[in-house]
C-alpha cells in the first residue's frame, strides 16, 4: 500500500528534477547544436501526444504512468523551444530602468507571446484527447505545470529574492530586464496559499481513492503540485536551492576576459629606469 503512494511521488520528483537539468544542459551547448536538440524535443513531444492518446481510454496503473510521461514530454518541448530560442515572442529590446507598471508588463508579454500561445494550443490539443476519456491524468498534469510556470513567472516579474540569473542563457539575456529582485511581492502569498490548498485536496483524493489507477493518478497530481509549491519557495528562501542543478551548467561557455585584460596580459609594460 505504501508503495502505491510513494512510487508515483518519487517518479514525479525525479522526472521534474532531471528534465529541468537536461533543458539547462542543452542550453549550454554550442548554438550549432540547438537545431538538433529542438528536433529531438519535437520527436519527444510527438511521442508524448501519442502516449496521451493511447492511454486516454485506459484505467490501469500503467495508463496513469503513460499519461503522466506524455504530458511531461509535451511540456519538455515547450521549455526547450523557449530556452533554445525557437519559440519566444516579438523582438523587444531590454527595457530601460524607468519602464514600469503595465507598460513594462506589456513589454514582457510581447517578448513571450509566441511561447504563451504555443502552450494554449497544446493545452487545447491535450484537452481534445482526454476530454471524454476516463484517464485525464495527462490533462491535469499539464494544467498544473502551466500553473506552476505562469505563477513563477509572474512572481519573478513582480520581485523575488532568488532570481538565479546565471541559469538564463546568453541568447535570452533580454529576459533579465523583466526579472526583479525583492524580498517579497503581493502575489507570492496568494500563489503559495492557493497551491497548498489544491495540493491538500489532491492528497485527500489520493487517500480516498477507490482503485489503484485513481490513487496513482491523484498521487502524480499531488506530487507535481507539491513541487510547484517547493519551486515557489525556492524563489524566496535564502538557501542555495539552485545547487540542485549545478551539474547541468557544465556545458556553459565561460565568458572571455575583458578586452582590456587581454591587452594587458598580451603587452609587456616597460618599467622606467631609475634616474641616477
């Protein structure tokens, strides 16, 4: 009985941690590799949609696993397409320091508009697959991932303690203009409270489940919502949570030394002779 609760939760935890690290690792590779990474992510997304379709009518434990993996595969395409720079938004130069309020928010939305629309399109596709089917694990998983994504983005826009800017690849440097450092913002307590309430309800649903399939499905949703809450706290607590993905930064190219430093090291400066 314990395994039926623990196995889905541990599986979701590992998949979330590892897939996040893989996207960061791919971002750090030379840009010439991006097209191949994107092709691989696209194949993975197609496979994910097939998993969602093939498992939608099933009510066995394996069907819950397949649907969950399918939703993660599609979400991996969304993340990869954005961070590799293929599906982002309109070209918006980095905002000036005096740009703020709704105008600043409008710039942020323009810079991400195609990315956000891609999420909506894929959500409609997944909803069409699962709407009348008994297995909606993938649909609810995708919705929770979307919630996690949008809430975290809005909190970073409004201001958080830990920006972790070193994870932003150089080709998306303009995004740093929409990241604000602050000890707290008004949205954060709402995000955490709502997410916690939903997580408790999902956990109760898992505890009251009448079948192994339903229990597994609800545990996947409970785990991924719990991870959304943890990820939000990562943004605020003064602890080195980013170290969980330091292994994925090994492909990042080290910045070259400043031009002045290179010139200084290349030219031997002659010291004046002492005057007798």
